[in-house]
C-alpha cells in the first residue's frame, strides 16, 4: 500500500477501501478475510509523520467488520535499527502484528513469515536488507507444520517472492536460492521445510504479477505441489499513475490497482484478480496498436538527451508508427500457463494470439511519461513501465476488423470482450471516477 500521506495516496487508498466494502456487500453470503502482503507504510516517509500507527488508524476507519491479517514488508522495518532483526521489527510488533505466526481458517493452514533480513542495517538511509527467511523461522515452521496433516493445503505469506520471473522466456522462473553474491537467499530451504504439502507462496514486493504453477520451471522439480502467487499492488506503481493521471491507476505491467481474490471451498481454491473500481469480470485489456504511438511526446521539463534516448529505446521504438500495423495487443494480467486465449474475427475466423514480452501502453501513458517529465531529470528513473510475458499479439487482416476475444482461466471461468476497431487509445478512455 505504501501509505505515506503523499501523492494523494490516502485519497486513492480510500477508493480501494470503498471497493473492498462494495465487494463484501455483493458477496454478503460468504465469509471474507483480508491479508496484506507488506509495505503498508513507507519507511523513508515515517519522518514526515505517517508511520505504522497512522496506517492502523487509516485502515480501521475505512474498512469495517473484516479481520485483516498483516505481513511485514521491507518498508515496514525500522530504518534506524542497527544489526538487529528484532530491533528492525519492533515498530511492527508494537503497533500491528507479529513478524511471523500461523492460523487456520476452514480447512486451510496459513503461515506468515518475515523474509526481509535486516541484520546488516547500520542505521543509515541505504537500508541494506537481504531477502531471506532469517533466524529461527524455518525451525519454528517445521515445528508448526508437525501439527498439520499432510492433506491440508498450506499458504505461506511473505513479502518477497521465492521465484524470480524470466524476461526472456514465458512461464520460466528461477528459484531465489543462495548465490555467491547473495548467500542469504534461502527459498530452497523454505520449500524443503514445506515438503509433503501442497504449498502456495503468496507475496507482493514486485508491484508486478506472476503465477507459478507446479508444471512451471523449476517448480516441477519438487516432489510436492509448489505454487507462487505474486500479487500486484493496491498502490500499483506507488500511487504515481493515479496521481499524475487521476482515475487511471496501473501497476508497472499494466495490471490495474487492485487485489487478489482467493475463493476457498473446503481444501480447493480458485483465484482471480479484482481491479479497484472495476467489475470483477474484467480480466484483460486489448489495445489497437494502429493508434498507439509515443514518438511525439511533448516534454515540458525533461531535457536530458540520455534520459529521452532511453525512453525512446524502451517505449517509442516498440510502438513506432508502421511497425505494429494492424496488430492488437492483449494484456491478460492474471495469466498463467493453464489459461487459454482465443481471438476470432466478427466472421468467425480464428486469428493466432502469440504470447510475447511487452510494455503495457496504458502504463507508459499514465505513469512513465508524466513521471519521467516531473522535473529536469539527469538520470534514468528506477520507476517506469516494466516488461512482462502476460501479453498476446494478434495480427489482424486490416484496420477495421472487429474481434471477439475470449480468455478462459485455469478454473473454466470465461471472460470476453467484443473489440470494435479501429479502437482509439487515450488515458481518458480508461479513466475511472
């Protein structure tokens, strides 16, 4: 959530809270619980007067009658702590929740762990944390699971992910295990501790979406089912697109601001993604690339040629006029390898939908352009639209062919859009109230 009382974040956050309240109302017959995935606050801005107690007050004022469990993130640790994980977690322990604990709801066992290791903190601003499940947590987890029947699905919530996403191959993931440069990483030990269980790792941190299934690399190498759900953020791109382009809140991969929904029935689960302020049946966006072109951006503040050249390389060239003639780009943000996509013309002819790595046009327009133009930058910003593989490219026969796009998720839920072309592109077209 990265609440810091800046960039209109509290105003935008209240819209999220209103959306959760509305969702609860439309599912009143169901028992609903919430869980955060870390970074409820932003430690750099604690000094400006918004700290963890402020977060507790804000969420309690805006979401009623729902138990919400909490996971600690790197920005919820005390940046002034020195060489002590205990000292770094003290604000969280004092005001919010334990750093690690477990609980049962229905027939599911949930575990919360802290995989932000702060033992190298020196009390200065760089906050050199390492991502690992530190200290006695793995031994504690083994003891905890000794009381849990092997037939019980286990959901392990951490802030950081256990797998890293490949930018060169779809559905390919690398385990965040120990390396010579980072001997702290111990995702392999965490997975081994959960051996024998169907385990779902649920995390955030990246502000991007990915879903690892047991059939994906390298999860298929395990003797027990291993899943990972990396959930995009409530704040999307740290609230920036919603601030610079009001009403258009997206993550860096074009996923809308929002939250995951896990629907448990006994020991079975179905999952989906709910965009804030959007109908829960909207699960993708389709762009007519004939009308997407960033070559004529008028920079008001940005003058540095190095930064402009990097913008051109990343974002202008892939969408340059003529190079994507009569193509449609579809962003299926909750995609996984068990989903299906079908694209047909209005006459019923099937068109190939090719999975590609891409930058989301709406994120470029709503986030990257205004964020990079916010002042006279002299270095390339770390925040901007990111590439992801949950995109599909369709070559249409001409500029006028209408499309029927159908996405079927892992659970057989069908989502459709009739795309009338030409389809204009602007941030106004996606603006929410």
